């Protein structure tokens, strides 16, 4: 996004002199979201399609009837009659020669696509912001190497130019006519059947001229190849980002440029024409993360890197029936149950009388009996 405080306004006389300066509108600080622009452009481009369909009668203009079963042929309808190759041939089916297509197209298809208004405004603002970055404009193929400044703003008197020769002289003076020549040299015959459908030639896109009030400017620019004109109150994404690619070369008139803040609003004030709309704002002011991380302020408070510790590629499986920590992780209530069990044992364990075990007493008796037997034998 562009973040310069002021933009130079150039003279319409063609001497490349700066006659004034204009503050940069807030719309040029919008985040450039090429994904949003591409999505919205795809939807908007579908709204100019002309419905098409095959004829309802296509493939059915014959008197065909099935022969039924018992004649060792398929039950597909067959052309009646005799004495010609056509008679007896299969008809109607999409697998037949001369038959209809599968699922014939209808004109009542859903041709148009609705797009959220906020998304369309976001895409338009992003396309405007991208038009102020020379790198994106050059990447789109526009010839702006000799331009003094982007965005290029001309004084108000340009809106009253009515003669094409005066417009060409102006564009040559500001070094913008190279882009028009590029368009004229790119005119080629279209490949395919579009040649027969009033789309015989195709060519590149040239500059987009945005004006505030038509005082003859449309009449003066309209005959130049590739040049398009649009009032600032009717900005169209299909013109600002042809093909869904941001970076269109835009030539502004000073009144149109200064009116952008009243249309789109600023960071603190909503626009007049777009009621209740505020411009999208960047989440991160400086998106250059490596620069932020390597800055002195961040590096000064970081701890030195410790020794590398290799994490085990697997986790040891522990039995929750034997490991209380794992059991509590699986069932937090297990800790309460265990605590209750310990308290219960402690409460009833004090009153319990310890009795000698029968097994020990029996062993002692056996030992006394054996000892008595041995004593009798020795006597």
C-alpha cells in the first residue's frame, strides 16, 4: 500500500510542471488482497454472460420408433421407412448419430452470481491501492518507466479536452503515450470461433482515466486504443483489475482524486456515498516480519539460544489404571474419587481391631505338635 503524505499534481499544458499537491486519500492505504480481488472479479464477470442453449427440437426431428423385442437388435428408437440408409438407424439417444445431446442445455440456467457488497467494496479499494504501487503496475505489463509519479494526477483543465490530437499531445508530454502504443501494437486476430461472433480481434489494456465531471474528456479520449474512462463515482473492479490482476495504470484528474475521501471515507470518518462503510485496516502495520525479528529492539530483550533438544518422535504409552496422572488427564473426576477412597479408609481404619491371621496360628500349632512328637521319640 502507498503511504506518502502528498501527491504532485501535474500541469495539463504538457511541460511536466507541478502546479499543486494533493493529500493522499485514505483508500490508498487499504490492504492489497489479491485473493479477494480475484474472487470478486470472477463473480462479477459472470453477470454479463448471454444465455445460450441448444434447440429444443435438436435430435428429435425424425419419425423414429422402437422395434421392440424379438428382432435381435437394441430397443433404441429407429427411423422408419425404407429405400435409404437412414431408415432403420437409431435415433434420439445421446449415443446415436444425429441424436440429441445428453441433458440438453437450457436458457434458464443460473447465470448471474450475487456477491456481498462489503466484499465488492473491499476488492475495489484493494485494486485502487495496488494502482499506486509502481512495482505492481509494471508487473501487469504497463509501460510506465518514464512516468514521473504513480499515481499520476493531472489538473482539472484536462476534463475539458475535446480533441483527440490535444489528448495525444498531453499523453506524449507526460510520457504515458508509450502504453497506448503498446496496446495498438498488440492487436491480434482472435483464435477460435469468436472471430465469427463480433469478437474478431483482441488486444491489451491501456491506461484507465478517472475523472470527476465530463466536460468533453470522454469525447477526447474515446478514440484511443485500450484507453478506458470512468467517473470517480462509478468505479468498476472489472476496469480497475482486468482479469482479476491488480495494478492497472490509472490517470487521475485532480477533482476526482480529491473526492476519493468523501466517497470511501477515512480511518476516522465514514464516506458520504457509501453509508456506514469504513475502510478495511491492516492488522499488522509493518508486515516485514524478518525485519521486525532482526530489529535491535527485539534482539535486545531475547534470551540467548540454548542447546538443541531433540524431541522424541513418539510418546510413551502409559496405563491409566496404574498411572494416576494419566488417569486424571483422561478423567478429571478420578482424582476426587481417589481422594474420597483414601479418606474413607482413614476414617474406618482407626476403629478396626487387628486380628491375628489364622494361617499364622495354625503354623504355630503344627510346629508345637511336631516338636512334641519328636520329644516322645527321643525318650
